[in-house]
C-alpha cells in the first residue's frame, strides 16, 4: 500500500501566517516576558519559527510530551511522558500545539498546568485547528494559524508513524 501527500498549505503561506500571529502575540504581551510551552513532538518546528518572529523582552522555552487516550469516558485522560523542566508559576504561558483536533489533549494540559503550576496566565497558540471533530470545548483557542478540513495532515512537524515531520509544507496524506 502506498501513500502520497498533496500540498494543503505551502511553505510561503505558513511563513506569512506566522509573521501575522507573532505580531499579534508581540502586541498582546508588549513589554512582558512569556514562556512558550511546546507540546512534543509535532509543535517543535512551529515553535522555532514562531519564537524567532516574536518581539518581546524575554521568551523562554519549555517542552512537554503527553499522550491522550479517549478510552471509554468522554473526558479521557492524558499520560505525561515528559513534564516541564522548570516551574511556570507566575509566568505568562503560551501553549504551542501543532493541531487541535478533538481538543482533549489541550484541555487536559491546561487543566494540569493550571492546577499544578499556578501560572500568571495561559493561552493557546495552535498552528492548525480542525474543528470538525471537536469533542471538548472547555477552552478558547487564542491564536490559530489555519482552520483545516477533516483530513489527516502531515509535514511541518506533523507525522504519520514518525515520518514526514521534515516536510517544509503541510499536506494531506492519501493512501492508495
Ligand atoms: P486532540 O487531543 O485534539 O484530538 O489531538 C491532538 C493530537 O492528535 C495532535 O497533537 C496530533 O498529535 C494528533 N493529530 C490530530 N489530527 C492530526 C492530523 O491530521 N495529523 C497528524 N499528523 N496528527 C494529528
């Protein structure tokens, strides 16, 4: 069985959109320090490009790796494979995510950070928003790169079985 990828969002479009989001974030947090919390592994490339476009006095990085299981309950649970390296207590946190699909992962991460870490604020910045399959709506997406249809996408950090993360664009994965 083969696979192929059709381009959905080009490298240029991603670059342009990140400049717009970064300008908005720089305006919203003007004069403030922020901590970007990257959700591994899919958001790594997005966070690197976003961070370099921010104009803020101090931009810290931290990383979390979580897996979500919908299981039998509607709320689901997440497993923390890698927690933050440092406390974000009293800090402005921006959670950087590759894609919000059902919303389970991001909602659980917010719950976890809010209860365990007491940050000054938490906002969500996702490269992609796939609203068609949204299950959990207990959060607002503060910054979104692109709203996409209900397709399985790869590239620019997103994988299929750990492959395709290095594509400079975002594409739909087709199976033939
Ligand atoms: P959620 O908890 O919002 O359903 O799922 C979020 C996670 O599911 C993302 O961080 C990502 O790892 C994975 N995911 C959801 N949709 C896609 C997709 O279209 N492509 C890829 N590569 N991963 C996806």
